C-alpha cells in the first residue's frame, strides 16, 4: 500500500511538472525555440493520460490496456529518438560539416534498428505486432541511450557554450537510468513482485528527476543569457563601430 501511495504521488507530481513546463514554454514564448522539449513533453503527457484512462476503464490485465500501453510506448520511444536527433542538430548548429555526417549516421541507425527488429517476423508467427513492438522498443531505446551518451561526449569535446543543452542532455540521461536499472533488477530477481514494484518507482523517480533538471535548465539558463547579453552590449557596440 505504501508503494502504491508513493507511485501515485510521483505520478501526479510528474503530471504537474509536465503540464507546468508546457504552460511555461507557451507563456514565455519559448515554444518554438524549445520545440524538442515541447514535443517530447507533450507526447509523454498524452501517453501517461491515455494509460491512466485505459487502466481505470479496462483494468491492468485487460487486452485493451495492453494495447494502449504498448502503442503509447511505441510512440514514446519514437519521440525519444526524435528528441535526441533534435539535440544533435542543436549541438551541430554551427558545424554544418559535422551535422551532415551526424545526420547520415542517425538515418543509418534508424534504418538498422527497424531492420533488426523486423527479423522478429521471421522467428515468430503469433502476436506479431506485439512481438515486433516489444523488440523494436527495446532496440531503439538502447540505441537512444548510446546516442545520448555520444552526444554528451560530443558536447564535452567541442566545448559547446550551450550550457542549457548540456543540462537537457543530462536530464535525458537521468531518465534512461530508470528503465535500465529496472530491467537489470527484474532479470536478477527472476521477475519477483517486489522487483517490479521497486522498478516502477525507480522509473517514476528518474522521470521526475529529468523534468526537474529540464525545468531548472529552461528557467535558469534563460535568465543567465539575458544578463550576459546586457553585460556584453557595450562591447558589441564598440566592435560594430570599429
């Protein structure tokens, strides 16, 4: 019962943060500039609300809830891949040659994941959609984890001045930690009930951590950028005059 209460608290805290971030992006006119964040949070919020509705309406073990869960999971992992790609584009904003190479790499990786996941059809002949979605989600999720790590290393290598992007990437890394730890725990314990319950809590805590880091990055770095811009304006005027 205590774990259920903690799960509900974390769940609704996540709802409030997600809705608050979307409202803040619209209110502060950052919707277009932060389109990657707005896109992913919107997808995440729609998925969570859809799952909650299906759970209350049909029950945990119903076929309807299972369909809704895996369909939204499929959409979430696609949106996560798009998010990482948009972060790569932002990191290579002033490096067009690097971006052309990275873009080809991302396309190749996406096609490769689809191809490898498609092998499911040659090995399984029952519940093909569910098996394909499960395999595809795991493969693409692991791929996003690797790509996000590479993106973080790239930001360190090029010494990117975009501090906000660095924090956003770190936030995604925090979210990746939840499912990774959950899968490891479930495999080690053989799928025990306490492992599943603890894993669910860990995933919600990591998602909440990601949202908090994102909220901090979006609000704090914006104010810092305004201050730096104001401090450097006389220097820019002198350079322009010269």
